[in-house]
């Protein structure tokens, strides 16, 4: 039992040292909650819509330190059948949340049928965030 307690103390010490020097980014956007601790990093989730012209996005969390920039970007895909070129990236949403802000997004973004990217840019951020997107087979 004593060895287990020593092992846990060492593990907590390593997590603390690494977190304070490099930061932590744990999770996969749209699949698991994302926990960030004093880190500057980006995460993104992409969805392609076939049957609908919009992408419903739900995101929740609280920025405890630093800032979080949330972007929703739409791009019309290219078509080899009609030789139509891919469209340029068109931002549908861009908002920056500062320390102390609550992130509460529950909105459907309409860009048309195509590729949607939800990008999360963390700047020295700390917090726990949950991004919910529908599965691709529902779009």
C-alpha cells in the first residue's frame, strides 16, 4: 500500500511539472470532452454534409484562464463529375472567449452542402470544453 501511495505522489508530481512547463491538451473535439491546461494549441473537427444545407453545432464550457477562439468554416467541395473547382474557405462564425467567459453555442450554421470545419484555437488556455456535432451519417 505504501508503494502505491508513493507511486501516486510521483505521478501527480510529474503531471504538475509537465502541466506548468508545457501545458496539457487531453481529448478529441466532437468525440470526448477536451481538457486544456495552460496551453496554446489548436483542435478541429470536420463534417461533410450531403443531405442538409446546415451543420448544427453545440459547444459548452468555461474559459478559466487565457482565451479560446471558435471558428466554423465552410468550403464547397470540388466535383470531378462536373469539373467544378472547390470553393474558398468561408467563415460562418468566429468568436473569441476570454478568461471567465462561459462558452454556450447551440446554433445551426448554414453554408450549403459541403465541408464544415469547427476549429478551436486555445491561447494559454485552461478549461473543460465539450463539442457536439452530429455523426456524418446523419448529415
